[in-house]
């Protein structure tokens, strides 16, 4: 059975019982570093992500190969007692169980943490949900978009002249999954001392809230409410998107005093750095619009590559605004293998993002794209659970697997 044997988490077995994104992205992160992730899917239909993100020319999901990479797939009907018993048997040799059903679902299926921890006291249960496992909203349906709104991200995203914007990815789900993964690894570490597992409760809205910097404290202490500000952060200048002579865009961040002085020098306006309107961080913040206009007037006199070269040669943070095509072609991405080629059984060679972060001794690796539905039934049911051919046949005929 194919397995990556050098990653930092190769000694861990994970059951992933979630679907869509918030739970499965946590499983992807663990699998990227070598954990054996056994994804449990409903028989015949599987995870809805198998149908999401369809694009030409294949008419099949191009999201599934990424979100389910490095995982094994088994089919189990969790709504029936025999299916629940399969999970209970598998839990005996499992370190982490991930689920992102609505709170209370596992309890209805006779698989509460209390029940499963009696089978395996070292089990860590990772529970990802919209609002967490407790509190008055816990039983509500909660998607990532709602967590982004309630966690404060949506209100501050976009241009002030429009309604709040959505970031072009499912950031709420992914933040909840990253916090869930972090919590799982913390619980693994704690288990080394205590010998006992625990529950990791990762709520989408709290994961978003955790990223909101000083937003709450600013309101509490100063009565200040952050508003939508488009491409800038108020009072942090210069840090904006600027136009170029060849109708391109470049993001320049020169809001630190020394960096700003270097920017003024390449603009042939060194006197700006000693001008009392721009000489300090606070002053530049107060005169942000005027300063950005001055810089934009300069960038519009030069082509994109010329500005990029000037900034890079003079230690001024500047970046192009990349699309996928730019990432694939970029020499730095290539040198660090940030995007890799991997073989897909239907699509042939495909590209996807590599594992992050990079570990020097136990690096992660993408060794397999998302599995076909039930691809690893025989491995799990025969080799791990030691079921006979007749037992497996009977479970199939009964619709349990």
C-alpha cells in the first residue's frame, strides 16, 4: 500500500469523516506530512467535493485531486449500526478522528467522544463546525461564508463604495481547518505527557476572529470601528497598488522609515523623506492619499519591469499581482518547487501547489492525487480490520459499505 514514509507524521493514523472543505482541508494538511488519512465517504455518492469545481475539458472535479491528495478512501454508511461499528473497530488503532458535521450528529450516530474514547483513550477527536460544539448557536447550520461574516472579515473586505466583498477562496473553512490541524498537533503533543486524548473544538467564526488583529480592542478602548478601505490599511503608508506606464499594476510596501527613504531616492525625490508631512510613520498615515498620489504619478512614468527592478535592487518590497499563469512561470516558484507536477489517472500530468511549510529533516510530500471512491476498501477492511471476503460481501450487499 502506497505511503510516504519520511514525513513528520508518518506514525499517525487519521480517520476523516468530514466532507466538503472545513474538515477535509485539515486532513489534507496532516496527510501532506505523512499521516495515514483514511477518508470515510457515503457509499455510491461519496464526498460532494468529487463533483465541485468542474471545469473544461474534462467535466470532472479539479478540486478533488488537491483536497483529497495523499488520502485513502473507504465507503461506510455511518447512519446504520453496522457502519458505526466499523468506525468503532477502526478507532482502536487511530490517533485522530476529524469530523465537520453539525454538532450533535455523531452523538445521534452513537459515536460521541465519550463513547469512542472508552474504546481508545488516546483518541483525539477534531470537531470543525460553524459555531463550535457549545453555546446558543452551536446547533445552527454554519458554512464558511457565514463564519467569515460573523468573525468580522467580511465587513472590512472590499471597497467602501460597495457591499462587503468575498475573498475569492473559501477562507473561513480553510482557517477553521488550519486551526483544527494546529489543535490536533497540540493535542498529540499533550498526549505525550498525559497518555490521554481530547477534543479539539474548531469553530469557523472563531478561527476568522482569531485573525482579526486588534479590531475588537480598537473598538473596546478607542471606540474605533474598522471600515472597508479597498487596497490599503488606513494610516499605513505607502502600501498600495500603483499603476504603471504599460497599464500594469504593482504593489509597493514602503511604510518603514528606512525603506521609504530608499523609495524617495529611486523616485529622484529624496527630499520627501525629510518632509515633515512624510518623515514619520504617523505623518505618512495622516497624509496617506496625498502620498499615494505622488507615488502613483511616478510609477505611471515607468513600465512594470523597470519599477520592479528598481525596487528589488534597492531593497524596497514590491510584488506583482499574480494569477495562476504567473505562478506557474515564475522562476522563484520553480526553484522552490512551490508548484509541482503529479500524475492523475484520468487527466495525465497536472499541476498543483506543493506542501507548506518546508521541513528540513522530515519534509512533506504530495505522492498521490485524490483517490477514487472506495479505492482502499480492501486494504482497510482486510488488512486493518481483518474481515473475511464473506464479511465484506455481506456488508456490500447490505449497503453498509
